[in-house]
């Protein structure tokens, strides 16, 4: 029987004979000559942190040491002969460190036969078990999902800071049957019904299962997903930030010493063998400074422009745009803490990795043939990689659809990510980081395009498979993560662009900025 201080969570009181508390895999008693160990304080180490437990009595420290070193032994059996004060100290400590223990659900007749384990993932994870009637209906919550992880079938959800591992065939059979509502009394047809009933109550309390009383009308049964959230958006949000999971996170350099980092500069592909290199125009500082508006004018005058001007974009304009947006300005060798070559570019990039690549699908550009090109940011050149008119038209048409059919762009930029460049350094946040980098690149493209009196517009969606085919890239090795269109300016479009139905917060700044941009574009 496990007895705690009755607080909700992993160590809540129970007396059902099917639960036990065991140390989490990876938890060890620290040894060494540091100050904590030398002073006689018990120190626990785990992949999730180090914990010095100096306030515990010697007897409580010894009991906890035996339990951790025993590995799979139940805490209740370790504390069988302990005094009540020692038991309370141990349980109170483990309640605070609940992410270091696992609640297991085992057979009534055989404690070594474990059906499932319930693991808190954070130090604040808790729940309170409610009574469920056998006539009530249960099913997997819409936010829950099953997958294979570390050799077990695990149940996870972005809405709970717990993970359940299903070990027995009986537990797996019961949980996988809950795709739809089922009366809890149907457990009576399963082996180990009593044990699974306890497990079901805990999984419901932890947020993995939805429950409705037997009196509920079928149409009233809860969908259980938060309003206005899709499953994949919610999962991405919860797993790309820490707080609700225990996966390795941040700059862990998980592949350091085993896999070399991706190079700072991608070798331009030559998918169709053409490989024609086009050196691009390099603007000079004085000319740009003399012509450019101020940052405030560009920022306030910026708007998404989808229409093309009467004259096509020129290759000189395209060259200046790419030079100011994406060129490499310098290289830095690996150093301690940053064990990979980095570059400097006009837009900010997470970890200075600069994993993003730019591909230009050109349909109308004076001085440049129609086709698909890769931008070489080191040599400031375009490399033609595809001339297939079918793919040029397909990429351009996809961009047109993304704007609601309003755009016929001169150039479509496909932004791809060399994900291995980021995931070599970051865990759990590499894809989120690349999307943030895309946002920084978009703003830079907007400001430069506005300053040059061109028509810039970021797109909200794209066809990743189409871009992979058009560029010859592997879908996973270098995936498309953004699209941006650029055309010559149609002055009439800016005059009809609305600020809003009601002016607030110095809306006249926008009008004044656009007036300056229009005057200087004449």
C-alpha cells in the first residue's frame, strides 16, 4: 500500500494492490568528491538534472538510496520496516521530484507482470483520480496518440505532462479498442479487468481519456480538443517548447563527434545538367544610400503587393535584391561552444547556421531566361537547375493560387531548409527554429523590396512535393518551408491598398511613407 501526504499527483493515496512506485530509468545516486557528496548529503542525478537532498534525515536518505540503487523494486517494499516519519519524508521528497519516478500498474497476483507505466514529465505534473462508473463511456481523447518509443507502445498527448507506456498485450488491446466510446463495464471481458480498471481511471485523470456518464446523449459527447486548435498545431506547439515534455531540448549537439555538420554553404545543384552560372549585379554602397528611403519609410510603407507592373522585373533588380537580402558577408571558423563554421548575412538566423536556401522560379525577368535557379550566396550567382516549362508553370501557378488567384508573379522564391544543418545542433526545436528564420528572412525581403520600389509579397502556403520535384531536392533532406513572390511595381496597387476601416495610432505615418515611396518611384 502506497501512502503519501494525499496531494494530487503521482503519489496520491491508494490501496488497490496493483500499483507501485519505481525509480525512473536513468536515475542514479551521485558519487564523487564534490561539496554535496563530501558533506554527506544524498545527491540524485538524472538526464533531467541533479538534486541535492540535504534536508532529509539520515534514515530517509538511506532508504531512498536503497530504492534508487535497486532499480525496479517497489518503493513500498523498501519502506516496509521504516518509521512513519521516514515514510513521510521519502514520499514528500519524491512528490516534489515526481518526474523522477514511475507509477507502474501490475498484476494483482504477480507484481513482476507489469501492464503499464505512467510517467510524469515535469516536476509540476499532477492529477486527481475521479470515480468512474462502470456504466459510463470512455474513449481516447482527440488529443491522445499512440506510437512506438524506446521499444514500447506509448500514449502521449500535448495536453498532459505525462506519458504512459503500455507493456502487456492486454493493456494494449484495451487502449487500442478505445477509438470510439465504450462502456467501462466492457473491461469485464478482458483478462486482468480489475487492474485495467485502475489504469483506466488514472489515464482519464491524467488527460488521455475522455469520459461521459451513461446518461449522456450521443450528440452531446465531448470532442475534447480545445476549441480552435487542430491536433497537429497543438502537438507542434507543445513539443517545440519545453514545459510539457521531457525530450532532449535545445542546443544539445547530439551528433557532435559522430556525424560532421552540414557545410555552411550548399553546393549549387545541377538537376538537369544545365548548370549555367549567371553572375549577378552587385550594388555599391553610395548608390544605395543615395536612393534608399529611411528605415521608417520602408517599414511604414511596406505592404503585400501581388500585382505586377507593365514592365518586367530586370535581372539587375533581381541581383540587387538578392545581394541585399541573402548574400554571405563573412565566414567564421568553428570555436568552442560553436563547433561548426558560421556565416554572416543580412537577416538574423538561429545559431548563425543559415540553413535556408533560395530558389528563384523566373517567369518574367528582362535579361534572364525563364527557368528555375538556385542562388549561390557566396559567389552571388544564380545557377540554373531546371528549364522544364511544365515545372516553371506549376510553381508559378501554385503561387498564384496561394494569393487567391490575384498574382502573376515575375519571380517566385522557394525557401528551403537544410534541416540537418540545424538538427545537428538543436533537438526538439530545429523545425520551429527554421520557421522563425523564415519569418526573419521574409521581413528582410519585404523591407528591401519596399526600399527598391518593387512588389514583394510573402505567401502563406506552398506545395512541398512540387518544390522537391522542381529543385531536385530530397523531400526530407532539404524541405521547402516558405514562398515569396517578387515583381515589378504596379503603382496603382499601392494607391488602393487600405490601412483599415478606422484609423488608430498614427495611421497617417503609413500614408506619408507611401506618398514618399510613390514620389521617388516616378
